[in-house]
């Protein structure tokens, strides 16, 4: 069973950058497609980005395209989200997720059996 732990969140001024990490336990991390989701206060959880098991394919929500970059290091069992040009609308708790099927992660209707604690990102003006 792969466990996921998010980190790297913080308080950042609008226009700034942050890099989130998701550390995975277990030996099957490289077999999973991975994704990032976020949930802002009072809002539904929404899809942010996904990456295939090899890292060769990525997919982004329109709201973050061109600003965020998802990547992974299978040797380190770690998923990343580089966030640039941050906006106040990016304020949310960010969660990582895994699935056997890459395209299954697309869209906000995807749901995990359980979510980790997430990492808080707060963007101020």
C-alpha cells in the first residue's frame, strides 16, 4: 500500500513561487499515475495536474496551465508541483493522489478512498 505525504506549502506573495512535494512510501510508486488536487475554503476539491507513471505525459487544469509544472522522480518516490506566478485564487490545501490509470485522474470528479493531510498554500496580495 502506497502512503502519500504532502509538504512544501506556505505563505507567499502574489507573483511568487513555491514547490510542493509528495513523498510516497512503498515500492510501487513508479507504477502509478499521480496527480495534484486542491481545495479552497468553502469550495469543492478540484483537479490541478496529473502525470503518467513514466513522467512522459502531463495534463493540467486550464486555471494553472503555463504557471504550474508537475514532475516526478521515481528513484526518490517523490512527486512535485512547481508553482510560479501564484495568484490569490491559488490559495488552498493541496493534495496528491495516485491511480493506476493516468486519464482517470483528470477532472474534479475523481476521488480518493481517503486523502492525506495535504499542505496549505496561502497567497497574499
